């Protein structure tokens, strides 16, 4: 990269002739497809919004790398598969990375170094993090509002879920969790789903300690998100879905006070299991008749810490285990939705099942769990950067109606359209990317490029 001379490598016995590999091609990069991410970012205005949300406390006369350039460098690097600050030295002179960060690919200065990016991460304040979280969620909702246009959105569902993020070293708030048998964080994720669209769009993530109660941070996060969702989609019914860790009296009462419809899983206990006995009998009768062993019903239930009875949906099921006696396996959902039948209400809750796949994408595709900074605020900042990179991929996927890309996960999108070897030339009028004629995913890449910009190539 950057035209630096490198030594050749000669290999014998690999092909029918000796092979010489010369690392001497100037202005060449393997990240040519990252241009699509920049195009999506231009549509969203994501990095611009994040740059405006974050203060820059540096002395202006000593600044070599504008804050917006550093944010773009970090977010695009994470999206391209370089999640660690140490990776900055590999990309500092990459012509594509310089171009998508707003610098001349040939004559522009090198991008920020690892120490510069590390200082950026450790300089964030709680106010910065709050403003960045607002900007991230607002950008996603504004884009969805624009994409869906005049089509009326009837229902918006916010999903909250906590996941494990194993830690190492001496990170702040990294505590031992007996359930996971590990030192960890328990970040809280928020995503949003529109009507029956199977896609769930991540809005943000909140760092929590390894011993955080299940509902810790849920009310503050919903307090920020719900007003923005209602403002963006004023005619839509707003609902929330959560698992059993969130079934606390405080959260239920808050949702009711805010007029929110909720669907929350309830853990099994003796009282609920006893109330589910008639429905389990129905499920066993169906099994005996050769039908699917599922039955639905509802009960009025008042837990010990609840002030009033609430509607609880029962999904009675008989689990068939190999070489074992069939076992009752009821599920319970507490809800204030009284319009739907028990079966339809449970189906509404079950739609959250795909949310965990989004979190797996964040971990496996974008190394979201690379929370290796010592300070908790710096790790929260990394969460925001990773989610921002994921937002770019989600909106790239939403913009492209191509069978090879529309359902592809982050790692697949990166392999097919981001990792593209190009040679970059800059003239007085344009920047030219020279890509291989034999690129196997040309059709999908061209389709994505046309979808991301409003002009035809």
C-alpha cells in the first residue's frame, strides 16, 4: 500500500513453473467494495450524525485528524473486518480507506494511527455516549420512515434482550456471573420490527455489568426510544417484546403507564404449571390422536409482587425426547393485549425468535464482543461503533433486492461485495477503481451499487 517497495516471494514446487509474487503494485487495495458502505452512509447520514453528536475537546491547532475522519475510519474498518485499533497500522495508507474517509487516495495524508484512535475511544464522556446513542437510533428510525414512505405502518415492535459478552483482563464492570460461569458484561440490545416485516433493525446497545439484573436499563432505554418511535410513526401501535428476565412489576407497570402493549415471557413456576394442567391435557389428547401436541389458552394470574391480575397466555406443548417419556413443556406470556386470541398472541411473541440471529451477526461478523478497553465508557463507545457498522450492512441489505444478497449475513456480504481487489487512480475529474474482469460477484455488486446511488453507471 502507498507505493512502498516490498520484497518478492519466490515459490517452487507449487505450480508447473517457479512462482514469483511481487508486492509492488501501487495504489492497490483489497477493500474496494467498501465504496458501497460509503454510499449507504451517504444515504443514511449516519457518520455525519455521529460526528455532530460527539464533542471534540482537542486543541484545534494541534488536530491532524478531524473527528469525523476518525469515526469513519473506525466504523468502516470494523465493517471491513478490522475490529481492533491495532489494525489501523495496516490500513493507514490504504487508498480505498483514505477515499471513503474523505481523503485523496493518492495524495491524502495517512489515516489515524492506533494511538490516535485509542485516545479517541478513551476520551468519550457519558454525555457523548448518550448523544451518540440518540443519534444512532434517530438515524435508523428516520431512514425507515423514508424507506416506507406513504405506506402506513400499523405496528412497531421494540425488542429488548440481554446477551453475554465474555471479558478478559481488568475491564471496569466486568464481574463474575454464576449463570454463565464466566467474567462478562451483559449488554442490553434494542431492535425494532415493522408490521410483519421479518427484518429487525438494531437501534442500540447498552453496556451493563456482569451481574446486572435482567431488566436493568430497560426503562431508561425505552424512555429514549418510545417517544422517537411514536414521533416517527404517529399512527402506529407501539409494542415491546422481552424474555422472562424483564417480567418485573416495575417494568410492567411502566409499560402500562406509558400505554405500551407488551409481550413478555414468564418463567415456569408451580402456580403457572398447575394452572396450565387443563391445556396440557388437551395437548396430550392431540398427541394421542396423532396431531401436533400444541394447545393454547389463557388464564388470569397474579404473581406475588403484582398488585393486580394480568392476562397470561398458555402454550401447552408435549416435548418428545428420544428414548424418554413425553414431557410437558408449557410456555407462558404475560400481555396486556386483549384483542388477539391466545394463539395469535403467542405467535406475536414468537416473532422475536430471529432477534438473536442479529446479535450473532454482530458478534461473529463484526466482533461486537471485542470489549478490550479498560474503561467501561470506552467499551460502550466500541459497542456504538460496532452497531453503527452493523446499521450500514443492514441498510445495504435492505436496499438490495438481489437473491444473492438480500438475506445474506454480514460475513457473507463482506466476502461477496466488500472484499474486492482494486487499483485506484485519481485524475483531475474523477477517482477510478480498476477491478478484476473475472470478479465472480460482478452482477450482485453492480446491482448493489445501483441500489445505493440514484444514478446509473
